C-alpha cells in the first residue's frame, strides 16, 4: 500500500507511516499516512518562513486562480472525497459528500476574497496629510484541526490563510489524515509555490508541540479540546503570537410549551444525535418546559426508535459509528455516569453489533436530569443527550446560559416575543430558532463565547480579522 507522505517545502517526504482505520469496518485500512517528527516540523516552518515574502506580495489573480482551481477539483470529486471522509471519520455518505461540497464552497468564496481585498483612505486631522489603512498578511500560520470535520475545518482555515497572503504549516488530527492529505495534494497541484503550504501529519504531542515551541510561527489557529486549547494559548503568549481557539460546547436546545412538537423533535434529534453527536455545535442539553415535557419525551423517544445506526457507507444509514474505540469508551462511561447521578435512561446507550465490526452506539436519551449533573456540565462529544425539565421560559433561559461554554444555542417556539428575547439574551456566539443548533453557512462568522472560543471569528469576511494585521500609513501631500 502506497504511503501518503508529508509535504515540506514543496517535496513529498516521509516513510514512517501508520494505518488509517475505517470506524465502520475495522478490517478496512483506508491508507497508510506518514508520521512527521519534530525535525520535519522545523523544516516545514523554515520552508514556510522562506516562502512568505514572495507569497505575501504575490498578485491577487495568482492567488484567486489557485484557490478557484482547488475549489473546482473538490467539487468535481465530491463523491470520491465524500466517500473517503465517511470511510475514515464515520459520517454517513450523505454527510461526507455534503461536507466536501462545503469545503469546495469555502475555497470558492475565498478565491473571490482575493479580488475583494480592500482598505480605507481617510483624511487626517492635520492639513495636507493623507491616511491609508490596509491589511497585510500575518506571516507563518500554524493550523491544527480536529477529526470531526476532516475537510471543512481545514478548508475554512487554509483558504483564508492563503487568500490573505500567509504561508501555512498544517497539522490535521491523527485519526483523519486522508482528507487532509487530499486537500493539500489538490492545492499543491493547483500551483502553490513550494513552501507556501506544508503538511505535517502525526501525533499532537510531537508535531503540534513542535509548532507551538517555534518562535517562527506568527499565528496559531486551533480547533479541538479545551485542555489542548489552553496549552496553545499559553505557548502563544510566550512567543507573543496571534492565536485563535475553537474549543468545546455544551449547547442547549430549549423547547417551550408553544412549540410545534414535530419541529421541536426533529430539531432536537438532529442537534443531539446526527453526525453521531460528534459536533462542537451539538445540543446535549434539551431544556423543556413542563407543559410540553411529557409529550416531547414520548415523541422524541419514539422517533429515536426509527433511526438507523449502521455502516456509514451503507444506503439508508442515518447515524454512523463513533470515531474510534477510545471515543466509544468515553461515551459509554458517560452513560454510566448519568445513571449513577440519578438521571433516567429512557432509550439507547448500548453497544450495537452490525454486519461489519465497528464502533456502533445506540443514541442515548436521559430524562430527569438536572443542570448540575456531569452529563449536563461536561462535553461528551457523542450521541448522548439529557432532558432537563423547567417551569417556564425564564427558567429555561437561565438554565441554557448556566454553562461555562457558549458556542451555539437553540429554541423551539411559535412565540415571536420569546424567539426575539432568546436571540438577544442567549449567551452564545450562534443562535438558532426552530432549527438544529448545528449547521452554519460557509460565508457567515463561526464562533462562540466564554469557554468555547477565543479570538476573532472564523469563516466569511470576518476571517480577515485573524489572518491579517492592520497597517496605518501617512503621506504628506505636496
């Protein structure tokens, strides 16, 4: 089997490889992917640093053409890349293809941004002096991405980094190197100069740490666990570099008495369990007012019985496997924690056997939960949700905001008054009304508050806040 190598300074290199395993079928080896060491990372950073002066001053048409070419190839290969994504991460094939399309759209958007770079010209308070305000590239950007969105999250970090003239050292999650390698290969063949984009795959403790330790990395953008995010922050402060963190979530979905029951059930099901609950925007806290509580629990439980959990590539599958054995063990541990805490497991939470050996888990639903339980406070990152009964809207809002996280928040209601108030007062970076908490368009800002995020928003035109630095220039006229 061919080894997929790291890309350093425009050259594919590396022979120490690990197997990429399909979580839907553990006998299926997706591919062999090289592991970088600290010396490889240092070489990649040096290559990016050397390439930065020319790339940061390259023509906007050159950058546009490369990103647009990458977008076109991603879209043309969406079924193939979507299948690769589903094989290595465990999302259903429909989700895999959908995420691939989103990556293509992101590259297309930022190809356009290359042609929309703008600044300001304003008068000085002093006569005969002009003031220009422009944005320039930051420098070498280190990118560390998670396993749950193996092509979309790399896309929404790499595309703006390149569009605004930065060079990149990219470390994907060790569990999902396939999509990362594919996207880098596409960009490499699209015409990126050597050293502009470097891929270093491997363990976070080795590759990620070497990136954090380097004074030549000018900015770090990270998506992953809260604990690792704190380490990224501390290391970045030491080197006085920009850093951007997207971390955990414990997102609420509120269901009010006046909600359309079908809308509430479908939005809750999607929010809590689709993508196997492995989304930072997933809602694992379903906060339900007492007037609709029993009907909602009965309807959601009945709906969960019809959900098909199976091989991600199999037609008709609605929820695929958990990503690996470690995550499966963590999810099942939380099911036991919930039982010990006094919550009532009304559905699921059991390991499932399917035709192929994989990490299958029946989505779990708890009732009689409180917002003080660990299953209501800690991010599980799996298909486990808890229903918390509350008296009214005011208590629902208070419980929704009672969390150290603040990424996404949702509400099901037919009341314009409550919807408007919730949008204004939910302590989250993104708010959904009668929609799942997961699902943000590719051209709008993504990010949260409190312990969920730090730094400028990702995606859309807001990405410029992180991937550029502002320069103010004065000129004496005459």
